């Protein structure tokens, strides 16, 4: 029988050099999308704890509640803060690869290490897609983009093409999130929507706050500066036709209360198991992880702009 070696835990991988920098330029790699969505979330670990479910307690009631005003001598009314609970159960992802001795001998390349990098990046890409899916599917605010913007003369104008995102769309998304006393700090964009924002004059000119970047051609030299507060995050993992404005787990609120809504519950970080397979004259490596992204509290920290162009 072959033996299985377990227990190698891999840190979160978002760059190809994260595991084996020594690979250097030995093998040309497939480019993958930018993976950032997990950084929006507050991590809650179940590692070393019994069970596969994390329970979130949270305050319920009104966001505008105030203390009552009463007359002298009147009976003081009593009240209490109600609580609600939400359970999140983790799920498992897994995949493996088999490398034959012939492949190692004939290519004379670090194919095992290359596969390790490739599969770790694939796992990170799966996590990124899952987080974006959870955020978009549980958004507390969703509206169809209008493509409208304000011109320099004070007259609004429509986008240069049907389905393009407009200045008003970004501002409306920010307003919706602020109505729940959160400050949005990111806007997730597909490259299609990024293109539409680059074309709008108010964003291209404000990118450097007064510098004539259009004339100088330096627009792309200072990417990811805020658009009225939120910083753009561009990835092909954001579905084309949708823009996502959000307040991450690190975003402040007016009173600096503990009030995140985006979480990443993790039972098992990405780990590997290795196994010799004599019958195949090969080595097998398996990757596993257990986690679940979660949006709590009604998803009011997220505003999605839909109905935008997909290409």
C-alpha cells in the first residue's frame, strides 16, 4: 500500500511566486484574474474547534432609535436590544494531480513544483470567485445603471454607448451604502466597466486631482485612486455588466462601531497531501480546503449596479 503524507498548510496565494519563487522563468504560466475579494472580508476561523458551523450574533432593531423624552415624575419606560443569529456552514473544495516519473525524467523541468503553484493559484481563484458570488448574490442594494453623468456646463449627459456606467451610478451606490451609516471603500469592476469609467472626463481628470492627465497621457500611471471615496478593484472575476460598490470589513463607520458584514469562515486553510502511486509509477498531490464566504446583516454594505454592457 502507498502512504499518504498530510499536514502541509499553504498560505493564501495570490501571486504565482507565492510558493516556489525558485521556479523563476522555467515554465511560461497561464495568466489568472486578479484575486482580491477575500481581503474585503473579516476572517473567522473554525480550525481546531468542534463542528463545521459558525454562528454570528448581531443586534436587531432600528438604526435610528433614540432615547425617549419624558416629563418629570413620569414612569421611565423600559426597552432592550433584540438579537438575531445567523449560522454559516463551511463546504469543501478539493482537487489533485498525478505526475509520472517519465514526465519528470523526460522534460527535465520542475513540473511537480509548477503543478503546486498552478493548483494553489486555481484554489485561490475559486475562493475569489466564491467571495464575489456571495457579495453580489446577497447585496442589500441593487439598481439598474442609467449611464448618466454631469457635464462641465451643469447639464447631464448620457454615456457614450448603451450600457456604460455613469457618474450618477457610482454616486447613487455610495449614497445607498451611506444611508446605512457605512463608508464604502471599494468598487469592483470588470475590465469592461473600467473602460467606461476611464472614458468619463470627470474621473479621468480627477484621477490626479487637477493634473492634465489626459493631455499628458499619464492616466494609467497612477491606477486605483479613489472615485469619490471607493478605490477601483479590477478583475475578470467580477461579472461583466455589473459594478459592485461596497464597504469592506475594514471600512470605518461614523462611530467606529464593530459592524462588518462581509466574512470569510475558514475551517481548513488550503492544505496538501502527497502520495506515491507505485502502480502508476507516479506521485500524486491533493489539495483541499474548507471555508464559506458570508454576507451578514442584510448585505447593506453592498450596492450592485446591473444592466451594464458585457462587452
